[in-house]
C-alpha cells in the first residue's frame, strides 16, 4: 500500500493526542513539511449542489486557526454556488510520505469582503491575474478567448496590484468532526476522531 522507499510510517499513540484537533493538525502539518511532502497545503474540498449531488476538487488551504479551516474562490464559481445553496463541506488532506490523512467536515461561512480582498492581494501577481480573469466554471468558447482575457488580466494585475475582485471570497469551515488517520504496515491503522460537543471535543477511536 505504501512504498517503504518513499514512505515512513511513524507510530501514533492516540493517548498522547491533544484535547482539540487544531493542535494535532498543526503538528501533523509541520511533520509533513519536515518530511518533504510535496504541496502539503493542497486538499480535497467536497460540496453538494442544491439537489444534494456531491462534487469534489483539489484546492489550497489558506489557513487553519480557531476560526476554522480557510480556502478561497469566486462566489459565482460552481463551489461558491454550491456553498450558497448548502453551506456545509468536507476537506481531505493526504500526506503519503507519512501515510497520513486528515478529514474535516462542518458548516461553512463566508468572510467579510475586506478580509477576502486582503487575502487576494497578499498573494502573487498571477493569483490576482487569475482572479481578474474571472468567469470561473462558466463555459469557455475557445482557448484563444481565455488567452486574450488572461493577457488583459495580467496587464491589469501588474498595473493595479490592489485591483478589487468583488467575487473573490474567503470561506471558513468550522469543524464539527476531524479525523486523523495514521497508516500501519500491518493494516492496524490508527483512526482518531474528534467530535464537537458544545464547546468541547469528544475523542473516539474508529475501526480501520
């Protein structure tokens, strides 16, 4: 299941895990970085449309703190529309270098516009150009149309590094459940699940 030449499976004792999942996520994220995991900040984002049909894609984590796990997109994109219809989502992180997964799910809220714009303008010129190109998830007539719109957006991004993009939105997922999965060579995988109970967290082990 894991190639021992590229994966090291550390021992995880759930009895030593902190009381809240954010602290453990921070530890595991740092360990993935230290182990050389490629793009550890990428994650799967699962949403559902108004009819309840699921959808999933890979996005970038913008941060994780006491307010939740953050990501960003255009409000009018497919995922933005789905979150407007059903403001609940799930995240999935996979760090194969350590045989670890983290699954997070809970309700999602949109950050204020000012915070969303600050998030965008803290990123690269290319990120701003992509946001200015806009029309995410709409039908594209041709690659030439994209090239023309993208070129104009790049020129504006260089000329106006603070150009606003009103549709750009930071979303925060406030976790109700967070599961930590540590792979084991003998398939005795450790699954530690945190469940929010009021203002506290309950912890439970799950069968692999």
